[in-house]
C-alpha cells in the first residue's frame, strides 16, 4: 500500500511532463488544417486529451470529444491549469488561447 502511495505522485509528474511538450498528440512535422489544430498538436494537448479532429489519443486528461466543452470552459482550463494540467497563461498569447479554445469547441465530438 505504501508503494502505491509513492507511485501515484510519480505517475502524475510523468503525465504532466508530457503535457505542453511538442511530442505526442498527432506527431511532429507540419500540421495541416486550422490554426487551432496546429496549437493543439504543437503544445502536446493530444498526449493527455482525446480529440479525434486533431488525432489526440491521450487518456490522462478528459476526453474532449465526449465532454464537448464550450470555448469559455477550454479557455478557463488553459489559463488556470486545473488538476495536473499545466497553465498556458504566459506560454500562449491571449489570441492563441482564444484560437485553441474555439477550435476545441467546434471540433469536439465532430
């Protein structure tokens, strides 16, 4: 039981280390499609979140296709960094946050 208590924080740190990186979530290289998709892929969102429109296949964060969040919900999450998700405030411009939030809203569940 004690091992499990020590393992949980380590796993959480490993998962967070993947968030916000340019690896995962749709592969590398040039991203075709709308700017929001490019932001989703380049910021590693798909390493934690499922979003089929951007080839996101993560299983650590909420499944965005199932959740279908509003742009306001996505923007708040990007700014606040809820739970293990890092904040993107200061890492992305306000315009990029709005673009990414709009993309997730319009693409989730599509």
